[in-house]
């Protein structure tokens, strides 16, 4: 009888704990999938992409300027203007 009571109470406790943990997990997932959360993540992603593109363009401009200086000095184009 005591054994049966132990297992019944153990099962009820385990069921209650599982229900509580599942409910909390589900609420977190719903909050993550809310329109506000998705919009916030999208804004962050767009901002990161914007910074990467700007940095890439800056590097491309610097490389182009360096190459132009190199070619002008190699072919004497700066001297022809002056």
C-alpha cells in the first residue's frame, strides 16, 4: 500500500513538474516568435549588413585609390599633367 502511494505521488509530482516546465518553455517560444521580437531581430540584421557593406565599400575605395596612384606613377601620368 505504501509502495503504491509512493508511486502515485511520484507520478503526480513528475507530471506537474513536466507540465510546469513545458508551459514555461512554450511561453518563451511564443515570445520569441512575436512580431515585435522578429522585427527587432530583423532591424539588427539589417544594421549589421549595412555596416558590412559600408566597410566593404570603404576598403574597395582605398584599394582603388592605391591602385590609381600606383598606375599613375608607373606610367608617369602625374608628371604629364604638371
